[in-house]
C-alpha cells in the first residue's frame, strides 16, 4: 500500500491502536515509534478508565505492523521534505472522542550507531538548496 498523505498515516496509527484494545474501556492510547534509517520499533500503551495500564500483549497482523512501519517512514520523509530536519521518533496519542496528538522527536537515539548512517542524495540536495536560499 502506498501512503499518499499524512492523514492516511495517522489513520494507520489509530487503527493499530484500536486493534490492540479489545473490549476494555479506555481513556488514552499511545504508540511511540523509534525511527532509524530503514527500520522502526514501536511500543504501545493503553490506559483504561481506571488509569491502569493494560499489560496484556495482543499480537497484530503482519500487514498492520508493516503499515505502521511504512507510515512512520512516510512521516519521517514528509517532515524532512517540509523542514529539512530529520525525525528520529514520534508519539501518537489517541483519545476516545477520535482526537489525536502527535509529537515528533528530533533527537537521535543515544544507542544509534553512526557507522550505519548514510547521507542520502536528498539530504545532500536539501543542504545545497538551503544554502542557496540564504544567498
């Protein structure tokens, strides 16, 4: 599936959280994603009405996990294309009324090995583009 816009990416995150829910009443669900060069790692937290976290793990389908991965990479690339800044993570918070918040993390993970880092052609072009805009 090709992700075309950020709203589609947000819906994928919401669907992933709803798939974890089950029959519990809830007041907030969150998905935190660490974003690396070609991979992502996510962790979800569901908070019930009583305020207790649900610790039970519910496995998602491979298709939904792949969509969440693609949505994370899409948003990383989208933010970079808009601002020239790379995000290294995001937290998606969903509420029962359907509203959501998304926070982007611009700090590189401390355990990320820089030897794996590759500068892409797009990043190099953005640097030159930014420099030419300053002149």
